[in-house]
C-alpha cells in the first residue's frame, strides 16, 4: 500500500479537520502518500485533489469546517458519473480511501466497495444517526451549541416578567433524527421535547407547561428536532392550546460551525488514525466507530442496512426531567 485518498462528504461537521489531521499523520507515519480529494465525491468525479502533508494539517485540529471541502452530488449515483469516479480512482492509483461523512456518504462508500475499491468509513455528522457508533464526529459540538442557546434563552426567560407566561420553542437540526434535541434536553433546562422518532402529542406538551405554570413557573422552553416540522407550525399548535404568543428560535447552521469540542477532537483523532490502521492491516468495507468508549469496527453493510437504535431509556429520562 502506497497511496491513499481521504474525503469529507455530506454536511460538514466540526471535527472533520481533526479527523483529516489524524488520517494524514497516521498515513505519513506508515509511509503512505495521502491525497485529499476535494468536495467529497465531487472531487472523485472532477479529479479535484491535492497532496496532504504534515504541514497542511499541523494546525487544523481546532478548526471548524473542512479544509478539503465537502459536497453532495447526484452525479455520483448515476451510472456514467460513477464510472467516471472509478476511472479517476484508478488513474490516481489509490490503494485505499477513507470516507468521512454521514449516512449518505457511507452508502457511497459501499458502492465503491462493491466496485472493488478498498474503503474505510469514519462517521462524521452532527445528526448522530449512524449505526455502528455511539457518537459521530461533530455531534458533541452541535449539542454544546444547542445547550448554550438553551442557557441563553433561559437567562431572558427567567428575567422578563409579563402578563402571561413566556414560552420559547427552539428548532434544532438532525434531519430525520432527534438525537441532538434529545441529548440537549438532557443537558439543559427544558420543559418539552419533540422528536421525529415518536408521535407528537401537543396536548401533553401544553398540559405539562400549564401544570408547571400552576405551580409558579412563568416561562417554558421547548426543544424540537427539525424532523418533526417547522418551528412556526409547531408553535401555532401550542399557541392554540395555551392561548398566547410563542417566541421562536431557528438555530440553523450555527450548529455546524465553530471550533470542535474536546470530545469531538479526541474522537476524530482516534477514528481517523484507526481508519488508516484498518487500511494498513488490509481491511476493507468497514466503518470505525466508538462503542462503550472503545473504538469498534463495523461492516459497512451492517452500517448501511440498519437504522440507529432509538434510545428509549434516554427518552424516558427526558420526560422525567421535563416534568
Ligand atoms: O446532515 C447534517 C445537516 O446539518 C442536517 O442536520 C440538516 O438537515 C442538513 O444537514 C442541512 O443541510 P444544508 O446545509 O444543505 O442545508
């Protein structure tokens, strides 16, 4: 094995750069040349790449985003596009490829494996919706941003007194997953949680708020995952039940920016280096992840063919904490 490629694909996630650092350092340590493929699978289609050496990654562990850019493309899914990507991989003489990204990226990785390319996946997505790992890179940073937002809203919520209680609804990311909302609810002062994994019971959320107002609380904070709908619609439903105006926050892409947390940097360092180790050992078609605080390797097929298990215990705990 002489030359490997690395790409970041799908939505960028804080910690992708830290992963790149680990891949390049581990690759160089094993005397491998490392090519950074730019803009995810787009780079494979358009032959956009650059050699990554120690000095290219020396300072990036603390940077948000990804220095080799990321991308989403439909062309890679098409027969002609895919053939083009395969031909470019052959031309570049890549002996292996590390794919850092979310579910869509792991599906792309599997497609390459099926066509004979050696690929190891690394889970990088704030959504944390990938099977085979307790945590994906970027999730912790996103949850920290949400937690800080809840804290900030709490400051104003507890300070300003009005004629009616003040209720705040915060929409967070996660695509079809409630992981960010659910874990941030565990960490913050939240009165209600709405996630796409479970049916929404607006009456229950409103009744819980009313009960809290009766015992003397004069504000409420609700966290909703984007997968349940739009913050305006959810707020209207609650307004109808409560009878007064709701304050809305759409947190958006802030959740994907900023410096990665300590946790994400450590996770990225471990998984990036392990991905290279796997290639060096001759492994293929795997994803490296973290399970019960240990680095674990899962078949890409398993990752791609099963939904991440819903953490019912955490959800039940949230109900108690929101009560
Ligand atoms: O997958 C990461 C993610 O941030 C999702 O949480 C969100 O739904 C989506 O990407 C947003 O994508 P875009 O940046 O294209 O708007």
